[in-house]
């Protein structure tokens, strides 16, 4: 919210500065102080806009990097769940049932804001009539009023929306940005 208001204030300052320059040109009274102030306002806006855009770009890239690391950390869990299912005909009630026979320990996500994987058995029939039971392995990253949900389903058949929020495929995982 604060960033949005700051951007609005900078935009208004830049527009004001630009209009001041135009007004001076139209009146052919190029007062050097007014011109310099106008130019500085425009430059401040352009700099802030470019800084905000590049900051958002690098934040998205960093987030993508960390979640790709988490997806790699999940591979041993996914493989162990598959082995458990083959041997027992069903998925375990909790990840703890995989230790020590299938995994020495349950790996973490390597994301400090969301260090643990969450697991639950799921009946996918509510999403697809032909689907059978399975599980959901997910990462929940909370921030402010909402959170990002990254989830893996063994059939990799994800719905278009969950709870009215659009689902985006990322690698073998789905991503849902939930804004409360």
C-alpha cells in the first residue's frame, strides 16, 4: 500500500514538473529555477519507476530461484511416496511413515519463510471424475494479507482454478496466488 502511494506521489510530482516545463515553454519564460525543478521532478519519477520495475523483476527472479530449489528438494519425497504406494497399495497418512525405510529424514524446502513441506492424502475425484486418490505435497508461503501455494499432485492434472483463484503450472507443480 505504501509503495503504491509513494509511486502515486512521484507520478504526480513528475506530471507537475512536466507541466511546469511546458507552461514555461508556452509562455516563453524559461526561468532557470523552474526549469531545473521541473526537470528534476521528471528525472525523479523516471528513476523511481525504473527502480521499482527492476526491483520487482529481481524479486520475482529470486523467488523463482528459491522455489525451483524447493522443487528439487521435494524430489526424494515424491520418489519415496511412489515407492511406498507401490509396496503398500496406498499413500502414507503422514510423511513420517517414510522414515527411515524410504528416506533418512524428511528434507526441508530450503526457503526460510516456508521451511517445511506440507502433506495430505487427497481424493482427486472432486476435481476429475476419473481421478483416483492421491496426495498433495505443498509449500505455503505467507506474506501480508495473502499467500502463495505451490502444490504437487502425482497425476499432475491440475484444475484451472482453486477457490476462485487461477492456477498456474510451474514445472510439475501448480502455483496459486491467494489474496485474502
